[in-house]
């Protein structure tokens, strides 16, 4: 990169940092007041400063160690409200005689929560669990964000109307005197200006426009009307360097209080802070990738965010996380590298040092208006879209209602009970619905043995028998996890058809997981099937080492029996078909040597015609594993299999192995395509067991055509009929699969 381009990048990063810093300062101040405002009006300036510290310390640390190029780290609404939910009860229930010691203790305990959250995030990153956080069900995330949006708006009603204490919606309706009309006008103007600026002014951050206009209106009204009080301002705000002394300070006070009740709350709040913060940062990183065309490192990002929050805790700062809003402002203004996030923290430091007295004069109603505008923007569009789609959802209405139910339950619990409780209950409900949905059925498709046949080519008589008696074979194609939610339903489904089927094949090619309950129920299914005098066959599991080793460890292999497992469904089907034919007294050609007169190719032949043709045939015997035909050979001989079993295989050059296409049993012919069209052999034919064949060469067939043309024509006709029969069987299979 040349010097000019490098300077351009630095200039863009600086512009991006300025834009992000302007957004960060009022929001950080507002979030600091939300968390520590309950400690009293005199604590508000310091509360605002603790929000600023999070941008400085957590933001700079995450920029140096994180895994996202343009990520801006700052306090976030969800994290601030989670910490506020921890702080508020302490202000009412923690009894310490000295007010200063009480405030230090509350800030210190909150810092322990932030420290715990940072450690959680660091562990997520070190243990490479970055992607796991993304699997929090979206209805829970949506409900949580909607609930936070409601709380943010409700929490800012007091500052918005000019009250010096918390005000509820009911207070405004039943005690309208709490509302200062001019102060409310300033707050509403701030909100209106922010939304107008977002639409019409792209160069300057909307929150800065709202801050300037709202503050100017506040002091203009104060001067014009002469009103003594238009609501509180931040107060005597002066920057001082953060000191890492909060934990040593509270260590002296902790000896005098009972930690037994507080310790579980600290751990729980810390865990939720860490988890939600990780989720917020990773979602923000994903959004940064989308706008900048980059690829973030999830685990490194969590390490950076975790280290940043651990430092935040040491310096009493609020928890911080990656912010989509800040990232977007950074990128639009020119930020392209992690230097922009580092400069953002340094710029905030310069601004608060130089403009501290000015910051102290910002009205809280303006801060409240800015926070309310953020809260309005937090409402999830996905939820609104679900409500819109509900009327035209059709068959999917139940699933939409289920998702909305989870979302609304989380919203209600978030607003009325507790944010932490809402997260856990939401995940529990979503997980329960997922288990219920997954537990319905893992059966992708079922078909019977008369619809889909194995790749073993049999005589016409045996094919007719299988058409009649193949209905006693049923195949279940399974997919997904076989676990406690789905295995019992599968067992019930199999038990319900035992009276109609003798052979049950479980195709487990698409089963990706089996838990201990699934393994146990497989054994129970096997016992039930065996007790009924039926057969349970399982395919593809023996080739999946992970699942098969687990079943062996759980003792399921012993319960099912080694003979129940087959490499693939075709092999299992072939075994079941052989068993059906073996038990039939009409069996033709399943054992011993087949006579020429019994072969399909000699249908309608007289004994004399068979003798005439037999004179042109030679015999060939092959041992197990012998190659009968090589792929690519120009040999055109026709083979009549009278004993044994042969398989047609093709070579797979990419994996240096072969795949079985079809198996021929005694009583059928093979090699007919090359015999008819003279093309090279398209596959290899190998004896699967000791086999015997009759062979008809093209030369001998030519002699037969000259001497007995009627016999030659009849032979060709019967070859065509045999090929037609095989095609008909495969066509019916394709139809059955498509309809299934």
C-alpha cells in the first residue's frame, strides 16, 4: 500500500471515529444514569462518567484484542438494563450506615457482576465457543430486545417530563401535575428532530442533531419564559482519571455484610451479562462483515470483549459490547480498520476532558429523548412482520403463533419481572417447543418392499413372488437426531404396523445424532419386533463410526444383535427379499443350479429349441472375487448365470474405490448391452460367490442366426423382454420415491 492510500485510510478512520464518538457520548451518559441514577441526584454526574469510562477502557481494549475490523465497543441498552436490575434492589435493601460507603459498595458489587461477565466472555473465546452463542433461539432474542425497548422508554419517562424521580405511565395519567409541559416539549422535540435527521440529514449523526437542538431549545425556553426549573441537568460534570481501586475499596466493607444472598445473584447476573454481551458483540460483528465485506474472528472477538469488560470492572465502568449503530456510523464516515475504534476511545477522552463543564449542562430530558429514540429503534421488525403475516400464513399459522407466543412471554417477563429471568424462561420455552416439534417424527419417508426393490436382479418368477409378498417389508427413512423426543414416537409408529409387516428396515443414513434414550429405545424396539416373530434391520449405522461406537458403548449393539446391521439399505432389502423367497415353496433358483429351461430368457422355448441353442453355449466357472468382465473391455459375450451371485461395479476415480450398481442372482442373464450394440463394457462384473455361467459368443450367435433364424429372433425378443421388465421395476421405484 502506498503512502497516499495509507494516509487516506487514516483520514477515513479518523472521520469514522469522530462520527462514532459523537454517538457514544450521549448514549454512554444516558446508560450510566440508568444504572446508577437510583443512588441519588448527587451521584448522577459520576454515573455519567462511569458510562464514559466504558467507552474509553472497554472500547480501546476490545479494539486492540478483538476480531472485527470496524467494531466500535460501547455501553449497550440490554447490558445496562441487566446491571440496573441488579443495582436497584440494592439501593432499597442494602443497609450500610455511611451513605458514601453504601454507594461504593453498590458500585463495587455491580463491578463484580461486570468482572464475572468478562470472565465468561473470555472463557467462551478461549474455549472456542464463539459460534455456540449464536444458537440462542431468535424468538427469545426478539422478545428480549422488544422488552428492553419498552423498559428503556418507561425508564426515561421521568426525565422526559422533568420529574426528579421515577415516574410511571399511571403517574402521568392520574397525577398530571408531575408533568412539566415545557420540559416535555423539549424532550419530544429532541425525539422528533432525531427521527427527522435520520431521514433527511446523512452527514451529521442524528443523535448529535437532537442533542444540539434539544439543549438549545431547553435554554431558549428557560430564558424566554424565565422558568426557574425546566427539569434537572447532568450536573457538575468534571473528568478525572479512572482508578483501579473499586475492588480493594469494597474488600474492606464486604466483611461487614452477609454475602450468602448476594453471591448467587452476582454469579447469575454476571453469566447473563457475559452471554448477552457475547451475543450482542457477535451479532454486531456479523453486521459489520455485511457492510464492510470483511470476515470476523468470533473467538478472538469474545476474548477482546471479555478482556475489555474485565478492565471495565476494575475501573468501575459499565459493561460494554460491540454496537451495530456505532459500526454503521463509523463505516459510513470512512472507518475501515481497527484504528478507527482506537481513535474513537481517544477522541471521547479528549472531548470529555475539554468539554466537561458543557456536558454537565446537558438537560436530562434531552438525554431521555435520545434514549427513547434508541428504544423505539430497538423494537424488532421481525416480530412486526410475524403479526402482519399471521392473517395469510395458512398452514404455517400455528408455527407463527408459537414463535409469537415465545416472543410475547419474554417481553412480558422482561418488563414485569426481570430481564435475567426472562432470558432463562424464554430459552426454556423455545427449547421445549423445539423438542416438541422435533419429537413429532423423524421419519422422512416410508415405502414397502413391493414398491422399492433391491439392486439384485432376479428371475421373472421370483420378481412376481416379491411383487406379491414384498408388501411384508417396510423401510423407514429417518433424518435428524434420534433422541428422547423422537425415539419414543418412532417406537410407537413401528409397533402400530407390526401386524402388517414382517421385515422392518430403519434407514439411518441421515440420522446425525443419537442420545442415550434413543439407543435404549432402539433396543426396546428390537425386543418388541423379535417377540412378534418379525425382523428389525438397521442400515448405514455400521458405516458411521461415531454413532456405531456410541451404540456399542451404550450396549445397544448387543441388544440389537450384530446381524441386524447392514452397510446400506439396499443390502438390507436384499437380505429381506432373500428371506421372503427362501420361505416360499414356489422358490425358483434360490439354491443349487438353475436349469436352462427355468431361465427367463428361454420362456416359450421348446425343448428342441433349447437343445439347439445349448449346442452354441460354452460353460465358465468363477471363484469368489474373480473378475468376469472388466470395465472398458470390447468383449461382447452374453452370460447366462445358472449358479452363484455376481455384482456389477463401477470405479470411482475421485476416491479410488468402486461402487456396486446391481447384483445378478442365478437364473438371469447379464452382458446383454454389449452383446446387442457392440459398445465397450461400461462396468466391471465380479463374482460375489462361487458362480457358474453359460456363455454365448457373438460368433456362435451369428452361426445360430444362419442355421436357425427363428431361434435367434426368439432369443433377442426374450432379452428385450427381460430388459423391459427390469426397466418397469425401476420406473415403479422412481414413481414411489417421487410420490413419497
